[in-house]
């Protein structure tokens, strides 16, 4: 796996008016022993790729489809073409205009139909890979009857990986809607419905587009200015304002790296809560995992809690000397960092989570045992923990 410095350089290249990069959230930046490559596996344009040995980024290939942001479990990549708020607003406008049916179409198909469909009725995204479960759940919570994802010739499209991501999202959404008792359906269609044909007045539809355009232009200008400073001074804009900029963000007072629960996850849980109580069944989706720790094998290093990006795993220490980690399934984004970095191979991620646990904020507690430290042994837990804490910190952009 590439070094942290290399990862920082690669991921930083993705920053553009289309994508904001939050490097401190990236599992690979937080810990080089993590193995998440979902952005590369799903990138629809070849901008991010992995050949089995090296990860590479070609910014000029980015089409702003946002598929990488959809599949990133920690939301280290944030899409702006459109942004989440603008996408939600446009989808709600579409649902209202179509009397309960939200239409979302891929850019390739809608470009061919330019001028012949009502922009108020159809939400345009560069690729359907931009759609995520939180958007679909919010539409369901508002009473939408159906969501139609309108696509072009996906098998022949050079960006067909985006369709794979969209299908995974639709599969997950279908399970959630069924468990939460929502009647809303989500389906793909290769054609625009007849009622979406262009009407005479499009002012309302253009209003949302103009709002997003203003935000997009402002962001583009800021990025251009920042890069001009870099070109002139050979450093980042923030670094130029400081004599000795910090190289990394230190661990927090509790000995863990900073945490961030994606807004998308919170919106999804809020939407599901609005739908009511779920069936008392297991949920098996791409979104959540249930951390299971073999306490007999556990080395008690608590590194899983140190590097957990969302604080789904946290440390605890009771007054009686009991210590260990707690796991909250609702906050787990299934990045699998804990599983990958555990020095004792004591962690396994269960694919299934109880639906009721997601809404109730249930927490599992794993008590750990003090372990003897043998400094003369090169592969002791002390050596492993010390090495990981020293080398795997969150670097600033």
C-alpha cells in the first residue's frame, strides 16, 4: 500500500469545483494499513484507478459524476455537481411537479433530449451513480410514490461503472424501504415518461439550477485563487499564511484521531425515523456493519477505536479498572479499517445489523484484559501500537 505522504499527494489531486477532498476522513490517509479502495473500484471515468499494485489519479479525466462520493464510506469525497442540498431540493421539486414521482436522469440521455423535456420535472445528474440512499429515503419520508432513474445506453457507456454503483444503491434502498414499511418504489427506465415533455414555462425549474450555479462558480473561483498562490509560492495557501504550518493533526485528548459522522448518514437515519418503526429483522446492506471482537485473541491495544473515523468504536474505562471499546452499529459506515488494522486479527465485520438497533442507538461493549508488555520481542503489541500511533496520523491538506 502507498505511504501516507503518497496518499496525500494523490487524493489532493481530486480537489476541484466538482469534488471537495476531506483528507482527514480518508481511511487510507488515517492509517496506511487500511485497505479501502472503493473510490478507485467505482470511479466512472478512470480518474481514480488501481492496477493491483499502485493507485493513480488523473484529474483531467474527472467528469464530476460524484460516483466516488457516493461509494466513499467516510464521505472523504464530497460532490458538488450538484451538491447534496441542491440535489435534494431539485428532487423534491420534481416529486411535486410530477404528483409524487421523482425523475432523475443521467446527463448523457438528457443531453440528447435537451430542449424537449421539462427541466422542472427531471433532475439532471452527470451519472446515476450520484444518487445515494439518503436522497431516496428522504423522498420516501416526504411521501413520494416512486423514484424513476432514467438512463441511457449503460452497457455501451464509457462511464458504466456509475450504473453499477446506482444498482447497489437501489438494492440497498429497496431493502430499507421494505423493512421500514414504505410503499415507495425505485426503478430504472431507459425512456423519459411522456408527462416530462417540455412545458411552456420553466422559470421555477431554472431557479434551483441558477442557485447551484452561483455556488459552483464561487467555489471554482476560490479554488483557482488558491492554486494561483500555490503556483506563485510553491506552497499551499494556508501554509503561506503560517511560518511553521503543522504537518499533521495530533491525536485528541482521549488518544484517538478526530471523528466525523457523515451528514449523509445522519440524514438517512432521520428519514428512516420519519418513516416509523422498522420490522425487527436483520439489515444486510453496504451501509452498516456490526463489529465483532474476539476478546480471547484481542491484544487490548484499542487501536480500532483510535483510528475509527466515525467514533462507531470508542474507548471506555470504568472506575473499577474495567476498560475496553464500545461499538455503536448505527454510526458504523463499514469502512473496515478496524478489521484491517487489528494487529491480532481479532476483529470481524458482520454484514448484518438489527434494524431496531440502528434506530435505538444500541451499543455493544467489549471488555479487554491488561496484557504484559515484552519490549524485547519485535512484534509485541507495544511495538505495534507505538509504531501505528507514530506513523499513522491525519495529515492536513
